[in-house]
């Protein structure tokens, strides 16, 4: 399949939906290549290389919406995709707010958002395996009490994202990422603990050194040894970044537009009200180059902001 073919398929899906009676339609398509190398106790345990392609369509029949997705991009698969979405639209309830943005709202951010790095694709398989081995070896070298491991890994992905709708918008962009991680096991007498650390980046050059990842993971496992029970008390609590991220994740889900719209968020109807300390500030910015929440346009073809 050529690069242009996937874009042409997306246009074809939208055209077929309109011919089937849709008032409006939009199609997303994606393809990608992924790699994963896992080592354990200094030996290669698994190696995976895979590719994927798929697309989804959302149709509007008046104020009724239906969606479907498929990984079968044959003519028959495309026909089933459109037919399934149309059938769902016929039986769903009307939504007075369902619809596409106005044509003047569509667009894509210009400039390099650093979403895809050539150095990810340029890494040889042997180099990727060696990176995972270096992370695990560094964990072992940190302390003699780290003598076992649940493994270390190197993962990478390169993808292409396409969006087409019936109001004249068509756009695409590419992404990449890679990561290195380690899960060492520390033991002292009858106490045995494990912990984890990783580094994730859009580019290979943005990753932490595998040795740093391995050492950090080892130190985290070591500090778990011989835990001491804390007495019940009231004290200030400082959350480490990864725990804090998990806590903040609940807030991120609560401010998601769909959750608020469906009244599935505890923040629904709270606009203008104080819901947290004034010392807490959340910034939603989809334009920061190189970050994972960044894209040239959103899920409806409107420029990110």
C-alpha cells in the first residue's frame, strides 16, 4: 500500500458514507510500525516487530451519529465499515449538539512540532537489544543485593495519522516514540522487592541513558527493602512525580469534554467555581513541540491550541 493509497481510502470512506445517506461524515486512518526487545538475566527473551493499519468512520444522519472501525481495508471491508456506521446511526437517539465544526474552523498548525524523529527509525535491531541489556546490566552493577531481574526492554513506534471529513478538511501527520525500561529485583535476608523505571521520548536522543534508567530502577528497588510500618498520624505528604501523575490523571479524566458533556464528571457544572487550592495550576496546551499531547489538529480537524 502506497502512502497516497491510505489517504485515498479515507476520502473514499467519506464519499461512500455520503452516498449511503449520511448528512456528514469523517474518517480517521492510521498505520504504524512497532518494535519491542525484552531481555532478562542478560539474555534476549523476546523480540517483536509488527505493522498495523486501520480506520474508523463517524457518520451523521441528521442529529443521529454512528461510528465503526476496521482493520480490513479491502473493498468488502470498507463497505462493511460504512454500512455498520450507518446502521448504528439509524438506531441511536438524536443529539441536538451532534455535528461537525464549521468549515472556517478547520486547519492545521504550521511549523515543526517535533512529533517524529528520524533517529528512531535509524536504529538497528542489534543496537535496540543492546540498549535494553545496558539498562539491566547497570541495575545489577548498582548494588550486590540486586542479583535478579524481571527484565529490561527497548520499545519504539512510528506512526502516521490521517483525518478526512465531508466539509473539505484533509490532514495528516507522523509520530514516533521510543522507550527504555528496567525492572530489577533486590534481596536482603528474607526481604525481596522489585521496582521499575523508564524513559520515554519522541526521539532517541531525548531518552535518558540506559545506564541511568537501570541505576534509578535499582535504587528504587533497594529502598523498598525491610519496610517499616508508620504509625497512624497526620503529617504533610509529598508525592513523588509518578504517584502525583496518577492522582492528577483522575482530574484530567474529569475535565475531558466528553465526560463533562455526558455528566460523568464530578466537575460538570463547576465552571467559575473553586475546586482546588490556588497553588494548583493545570495547563492544557496541545502545541508544545515534542510532547505527547501535541498534534497539529485535534480529533475533529480543528487546529490544536
